[in-house]
C-alpha cells in the first residue's frame, strides 16, 4: 500500500472514530444534565437548589466545550481527507507528489495501518471509559444527595483544567518561538501519535 493510500485509510478511520466519540460523549453529558434537571425539580432545599443550578451550568459548559472541541477535530480531519483525496485524483504525478509533500514530509515514515487502527481504538476506549467513569461518579453523588460536595469537586476540576490549559498555552508559545510546528495536525488532535508533534495520522518523525 502506498503512503497516500495509507494516509487516506488512516484518516478516514480516525474521522469515523472521532464522530462516534463525539456522539457517545454528547449522549453521556445529556443524560447527566437530565438527571440534574430532575434533581432541581425534586429538591425543596434552597441551598441545594442553588448548588444544583451551579452544577448544571458548569456541566453544560463542559458539555459544550467537549462537543465544540470534537467538532473542531472532525472538521480538521475532513479537511485532511479532502486534501488527500485531491492528491489521489490528480493525474499529473509530479503535481500529486508536490501536493502530498505539502501535507506530509516526504521523508516521514508512516505507521503500519493495522497498528495505527489498534492504537486509535485503544486510545478511544480509554478516553470513553474515563469520561464514563467521571459521569457515573457524578450521577452517584447526585443520587446520594451529596450536592454541595459535588459542586466543590466540579469547581476544583474545572479550575485545575483551566490551569493546565494556561500552562499548555505557555509551553506552545515557547515551542513556536523555537521552531515551526511541522505536524500536519494541531497538538490536541489525536492523529498525532502521542499528543506531540509526530506527524500526520500514522506518521513518525
């Protein structure tokens, strides 16, 4: 299989998994929000109601952020797939070679497609399980009436997430000063092997 064919197959596979992951994540968040809404209707305690409202707002924000990030990833992969398809459909071999070189370095090695798919599935399952476990813990806390503790937990998690995001921005700025990013996907896109600059899809640097 040629490099182009491998990239097409890997990108298409990753796109399918990203769409499935977004659908699954959106469903999990929606179920949690419904439960919070029901608890808000049931409670007679004003302080608990206020905490539940804060929890609902926080989870809504996280759900939107999750869906938006997933949508960005999906859009990126669609663009990559379109670009690779243009290369495939180009009749002029020299032009096709130049187009492919603009997407991925000519010397860049491509990961075996079978192992690439396994890595993607393993990572997707781990991410899904992590999200499922967190939301299950939230549901259990709500069912047990630990509303205030849950509010504190969620606020702490969001604060830690924001701090991590700020740290990543600082590190990215330093990296940009030192060298241009040669990975065809952004650092948060899962088609980079380990979340670092390792090339497009199954590429290795």
